[in-house]
């Protein structure tokens, strides 16, 4: 079943469904990514802070699949927002992944309370990576509307994507609406809320009716909303389950019922982007 491609504002295309590797231990990553590629995933979402870029690169190289067939995203560590640090970190990302370019490179967190609140010079450094071709596309992650407004006012490139926490318990509509209005594709991280939504009676009731699993129903909800997703699993049966999303459809009523589970900030599984300030040492 073909995964749809979404066209970004720079003309590049991204598979709407990928495979996330957050919290996969380096020693398990080659096996997990190898299994995902065998199932058919052609989009891998990693980050410097996940400490498994090297293993992601090894699995892709060992798979025999052409580099051009796999969409690779990585992200700048919170430790390296200053321009010279970012340049060095990006060199290291490419070297760890064993590739001359990434398809997408993101600022992982805005860190508005760090670096004197300056994520603008970090973004201008990301633009250098796009201009020299080593990042085919560049974007941001966890940016709130005021952060995006600052980039719009002070720089001359609109991010291709904004990767934010979105799932039935935090539908994040305000940021999604800003993204949509400005040609920024929304990527929904923790699409099944790390498993928390799978026992929700609204989700299980729809799953029973359509004869699919709660994970498939939740992931299909994201797909029909138009967001890009990359569920994580170390279990090949679940990887396969999460990949089988394109031969059934939810009704408008189903989509609304799932969206009504929104709890706003209360529903977050991760930190709030306005206050998150962790810098790895
Ligand atoms: N930009 C950011 O700040 C940020 C933050 C968080 C995540 N992300 C990205 O988003 C990706 C996905 O988010 P996530 O890993 O946090 O959470 P997720 O994909 O919502 O959920 C992963 C969890 O659900 C379990 N699971 C997966 N498929 C399942 C299924 N079909 N049935 C039952 N349980 C299932 C997994 O366990 P098993 O592995 O045991 O199957 C794992 O514990 C990450 O890997 C990362 O690439 C980005």
C-alpha cells in the first residue's frame, strides 16, 4: 500500500508515514530500522539527542536500498544552538548518518529561556545548511506561534515543517492552524501518546466498528487530518500494524469524536515548549 507524499513549501516531498526512533537504544536501533525498512517504511525520524544516528545510518546502508529512496530527518541538539556549534554539530550528524545530506534538519526545541532567547540566529544557521544543499529541507520542532512569528518577522525563510506534540489528548489546533496558514507542514510527534490513548473507550469503540486496532484508528485519524506521523515501535508486528493505514477510512463523525478527546496542555506527554530548557551535557 503506497504511502502518500506531501509536498513541502520548498518543493521537496515527504512520505506522510515514517518510523520514529526516539528511545530506541543504540544497540537495538540497527535491528529496529532494518525491520522497519523491510516492512516498507521509507522515512526515518531521528535526532542528535536520541544518540542513535550512527545506527540509523548503518541500517540504511546495510539494507541495500538506494539512499535516495529513504527520507531521513535529524534534529539539532539543544546543546548546539550557537551558530558555530550548530555548524559543527551538523557536520557530525552527516558523518554519523554516513550520508552527504539529510532530507530534513530541524531545530529540536526553541528553548526561549536559553541562549538569551535567541533562536533566530540558530534558524539563520539552518538556512545556510539548506542553501549549501546538505539539508534538502529545514524546519523546526516544538515551535509555538510567537516563535514562528519571530522567524517570519526576522528571517527570510519559512520553515518547511513544524514537528509538534499532537494526538487525541492534545490536538494542538492553534499551532496546527498557524502552520497550515503559512505553508508549514505539521508533523505530529507521539502520535499515539506513547500508547496512552489506546485504551480510550472512544478509540476502542471506533476500532471495534471498523475492525482495526486502536493504534491503527488513531494513526489513521492523523493521516486524514493531513499531518505527517512516524510512530515508534521495537516490535515488528506493531511496526507492520502501524504501516497498514491506507485501506480503510474513518467517517467525519469518527474524526470529530477523536478530536473531542483533546485536553489541551493537560494532555501533553512531553514538556511544554515555552518552558522546556534542558541542555544535555
Ligand atoms: N520533536 C520532538 O520533540 C519529539 C518528541 C517525542 C517524539 N518525537 C518523534 O516522534 C516519534 C514517535 O513518538 P514516540 O516514540 O514518543 O511515541 P509514539 O509513537 O506515540 O508511541 C510509542 C510507544 O507506543 C508503543 N506502540 C507502538 N505501536 C504500538 C501499537 N501498534 N500498539 C500498542 N503499542 C504500540 C511503543 O512500544 P513498543 O516499542 O514496545 O512497541 C512505544 O512505547 C519518536 O520516535 C520521535 O521520532 C519527537
